[in-house]
């Protein structure tokens, strides 16, 4: 199987980036977009959880663990629905 041709026919992953530092969020967003990913941004954990609970299809969650309002293990009931 040719993996490069398989990748060409696969829709890009949608990544939710939850990061409270605007400059870091910008760098991560642009890096991921240049790599071909669809990026959705959240400025804190509250916004990230709202997106996770929406109908927005999210394949990967990339989150800051030291945000003032963050997505934590107590939020795992939301994350279980993603698996």
C-alpha cells in the first residue's frame, strides 16, 4: 500500500488548540495550518470545552496545561465522547 496516496485521499485532521498565550497560539496555529491541518482555536479551557461540546468535529485536542481556565481531568466526561 502506498501511504502517500492514502494520505492524499484523507481529509485533514481538525485540531483544537486551547492556549491562553496569543503569540504561542498564533505560532502553533500557523505551523499546523502549513502542515495541512484544520485548526480551531480556543483562548482558554472554557472556550475549549464549549467547542468540544458543540457539533464541531475535533480529531485532536492540543491544550496548555497551565492556563488559568483549563481543560482538566475533571472534564474527561466531555473527552470520552471524542473517543
